[in-house]
C-alpha cells in the first residue's frame, strides 16, 4: 500500500526546512528586517528560511493529519474488502 501524497509533501517540507536550518538560514533572517548587514546571498537564504519555516508550521501539520487519516481509511477499506471477499 502506497503512502498518500500528502505525507510525502509534509516530509519534503520538513526536510527542506532542516537543510536550510543546517545551512545557517536562521542567522540570515535578520537581513529581512534590516538589523543585519548582508548581501544578496544572505537575503535569499533568510527569505528561503522564513518561507520554509512558515510552510513547516502552517502547512505540514494539516498535511500530516490528512495523510494519516487517508492512510487509516485506506487500510480500513482494504480490510473490509478482504473480509467481504472471503465470505
């Protein structure tokens, strides 16, 4: 049985955020408010980190819950189908 696409998408968002965090994106967020000096690379990394953070906080939890609910419903349906096909 395949995992729902929503679970894969939530996983990709989370891994992307972790990679940006490991790359030092959190330190570059101050560039967006003008409290730190930095070049275009710092601005891009800070913006990418901020967007990634919002996506992990706002999008990943509903995607995870919806994907787990769909997986549970698929398993339930396959069990019922197996039960009715054996009768």
